[in-house]
């Protein structure tokens, strides 16, 4: 089965909109350059501002020009463009929207990942995105935006949940290569409240988590390592990338290869 890299999504600012790119370099810290490179933190307590708890973020659209280092924010028709270097101006604009002070931080080494043990790009098979969307009567793109995955694989006759092959028992790493980049699959990603909500409005889909867990358990493929499912509210794969891969580039169309015996 010929499997290839179908899509690359980067999330330059944590919890805001993605940008689809044709290629992405590996950062010195083993993540994708520009992915979660920036994040907002609440000045009062240093807590990261996340869609997990700050629903106002759902109303902010963000558009990026990574080559120029620019972002445009749109909130209820109010639109402003900034250089990423305009830290103070960005902080004031977002603070005014949220109603409290925020700090705009940057990390070019690894960014601000959720999983501090498996900080690499998340991976999913496109048929998985399509199938889960079918469960809830939502289209492929909405399903994709709900799960916010970096790397999407595809291939002829690739089945849903194929990516469940890319992790093993706790403590094991399943190594694979996309193009010339070596990546290790670590665990099935435990989902947060974000997939429950419409990615553009924040409106919650009733009984989403309950139905998701029921169907995930029912359709869990035989190749999935069941010991990793303390909850069936897991989808996509968290990874690591060795620092030896820093500077290499992933490109849409790159071939996938499972590395056995490593």
C-alpha cells in the first residue's frame, strides 16, 4: 500500500486558526517550525490562553503570511494586521478583546506543545477524519479543524484509523519515516474539550464525547494497542522527532515508510 503525506497544517499561534502549507522544516527541538511557535499567556497568573477554557478565542480569525512574519486578526469585523515582532501592539489588541491582560510569547526551539513528552507533530490518516465526520454529520474540513492535526496521511484503500498502527505498548516507540524525516509514534492523543465545539463558533455538539467514545470503542481496529485506551476519547497519534532530524523538511507528497526493528 503506497502511503503519502496528504496535508500539513501548522498552528502558528496556539489555539488560533491553522495555515495549510506545502512543506515544513523540523525545528531544533524536534517539532515543526512555526507550529505553536507563539502563545498568549494571562498576565494575572501566567496560564496559557486556550480554547479549552477561553471561548472568546473561537470568534477570532487569524490569517498568516509566514514568509513575511505577519498575521491578520479579525474579530467581529474588526480587522488588524501585525508583524509578529510587534509584541506590544498584539498584546493590547488581544487583551482588549479578551478583557484581561495577556503576554505574547515566542519559542523557536520547540514551540508550546500540549504533550511535553511527545512534542512532535500529530499524525492522522485522512480516512479517519472523513469517518469521524460521518459519525456526526459534519464535513471533512470541519472534522479536520476540530481535531487540529499537523500531518495527514493518505493512500489508495487506506482504511479509517490506520494511524493506530503508529504506537505500541506504554514505553514503546514505533518508528517511521516520511520523506527523509524519521518520526516516532508514542501514544494515541487524549482529546480535550476542543473537538466537542464548532471550530468557528464554539457551539458545543450535544453528546459529542459520549457518542465518540461509544463509536471509537466499537470501531477500534484489531491493530490498535488496546492497553493505551484508559478512555476511548483518543484520536490521532502524538510523536517525537529526534534532534538529528532538525533542519530537514517534510513536503506534501512525501512517501511514508514504516521502519521495522528500530
